[in-house]
């Protein structure tokens, strides 16, 4: 159901590795992986869902309103997240030299389609 | 000591609110605030230091290597973080419509100067 829009994002961004739609409870709805050897996207997603929950709690304490985007740049992987709803998020994993800006843009474009299905 | 480089970042980015250099233990080294009414940068920083520690733990579990950058876009505030060392980070708070890309760029340019002082 979400495979096609996920593939559209991952395959169209330079350095795209994988994409997933996941619940904040750490359970993936759908995933798409371009380069299998690079990362176990489900494990990454599960760890991220925990971190994201902490970020949302911090934002609540600080009264910053809802979180819409979130990004982490690590030595071996760049991760971009877009919150789709109160329960689900979209994540994109890129190589460290991947096109961060384009990834963000494609996620923004595809998000409404994913949101309509959730 | 860090006021001048912090001001250089905050005042030169559209939507810049505040900047700080902080330890991962949540204790600020220095802060610069352009618009006092918008955010209590120290409280934001303290909450962030906790979140960042969680992110670093997750990155360690996932063997992603060191975290270099981290960003959160919330309804009322955008926060960009650049890790300076194992103990310190640089944070920039922007309005939601602020120039995220320019903020990131200026942080990258100024970081070596801050790192040399830490």
C-alpha cells in the first residue's frame, strides 16, 4: 500500500537507502529498501520511534507545538523523519553524502498521499 | 568568549532567535538571544541535551558512528544542533519560517572557531 510512494522517495534521491512508514510504537506499516546491505531499516526505525517519543515529550514540556520534521546526521547514515499523524511517521535513510534537501522535499510532496491512507 | 561567534550566527540568519554552546550535561557555556520574548534558550537547551543523549545512545546501538548534526522542526520553533565535541554542542533556535539552510551553513563555518576554544 505504501511501497510505491516509499520507492518514489528512495529511488529519486541521490544516496537514498531505505524508507519506511512506522507507528510511534515501533511497529512498521511498510518499508522499502534499495540497498539491503547498508542498514536494517526496521531496527533503525524502532530505535528512532523511541527517540522521537522523547523528542515529542521534550517539545510538549517546552510548549513548542507539534513536531513536523526531525533529522539526524551520523557518520554512517543520515535519517530524515516527517511526522504523518499523532500515531505514524515517515523515515528516509540516506548515505552521509546523500541529497538531504531533495529527500526532505520528496517526503513533503508524498506525505499527503500517505496521510490519506492512514 | 563564545558570545561573538554565537551572535554572528544568530544575527546573520533570517528568523534567528538564539544560539548557545552547551555541555551534554545540560549546563550552558554561553548563550546569545536576539529576541528575548520568543524562547527561554536555556530551558530549551537543557531539554535538548537530554534528547541528544538519547539520540547518541540510539546511534551507538545502531552502530551509526558519531552524530554530527541534529534538527527538530516544531510548530513554534526550529532547532538546529551541531555536535562540537564529545562533551559540547552548538544549538540554534529559529522561527518556523527561518532560513534553516543558512543557519546550518553558518554553524558549520563557525564550529571550528568554537571547537578551538573548548
